[in-house]
């Protein structure tokens, strides 16, 4: 059974989440402030943490930062903050995903499943999505077309970007994280750099590049690989 630690300072939301998640087979622990959240993460060893940012003692950003010093437990932020700046900051500090209040329970459940899902990479490091098959170990890619399967050539930068996304299925990777990985610095003035390479990957690997189903954009935040 998946254990979830839900952290929120609004008692009604805390109760509603605990009831809904328990009814869907989750083992739920709760905390109403940052200190209790950190203690609960240590004692309860949850499989995933749902974390509100607006806590009364320690804000959610500090909780994420503290957790990431010792655990890689997935963190799904649940917050009323609507600006992309807060979302990006939480993700850059180590959160795995971000759901805005008011939220749809079905969407939150989907994000929890994605956060706790094991990477969809076989021992041979082969990832299949849509018409594409990528072998991360051999660094080969191929695509099925109407007349069979053909190899796909990817540049070194395309490979690096694709590998980051494929190794974190369902996880939102921020522009800053990708720019640091690809260029060694978070050059916020050059977001078009990422758009160009993601666009090239879609043309080469997606069935409908104009309507991608697997290499997705989260506007103002980053990109996500959806298996």
C-alpha cells in the first residue's frame, strides 16, 4: 500500500484529502505545519508527500529544501499560488510536480500515480512511446512508419535533452534544470533554445508533432515526458 504524507494547514482540506486518498487505497498520514511535516517524513517514511506551500511555521519552500538534503521521496506541491514564479521555485528546489488549488481530485490522483510510478525503462534501457523506441544504453532511436521501422538520427544535444526527460517519466523538469544540464548555466534569457530542441525531438519522434502526446510543454515552467 502506498503511504502518503499530506501537509496542509487548512483542516477541512486535510480531512477531505485524507478521506479521499484512504478511500482509494492509500495509507495516509497528515501534518498541519512544516515542523510536523519534517518529523512525519522521518518517522513515517512516506512513498510520496503532498505539500502545501503556505504553512504557519516553516514555509513549504523551506520544507522542500530540508527534505532534499536527505530524501528523494516524490513531492507533489498543492498550493493556491497561481504565478509561475512560485511553481518554478518549488520545482527547482526539488519538488516533483505542482497542482494548483482549487484542484480536481482526479488530476491530483493522476499526479500521485505518476510521481510514485517506477521509471518505465526496462533492464535494456529501452523506452517505447507512440511510434518511437529509444535505447538509452545503446543511444539508438527508431520510429515505426507505415512501411516499417527506420532509424532516427539525434544530435548530441537532442540525446541529452531526451535522456533527461525519459529518465523521469511523468515528472515536470523546469527550464532552469534543463538549461543547467545542457548549458551549464540557467540562461533564462534563452528559453527559445529549449523550444527549438524540443520541437526537433517532436518532429523526429512524435506521431503528430503539432499535437504532441509524450513530449509535453508546461507553459512558463518546463517540459514533461508522458509515457
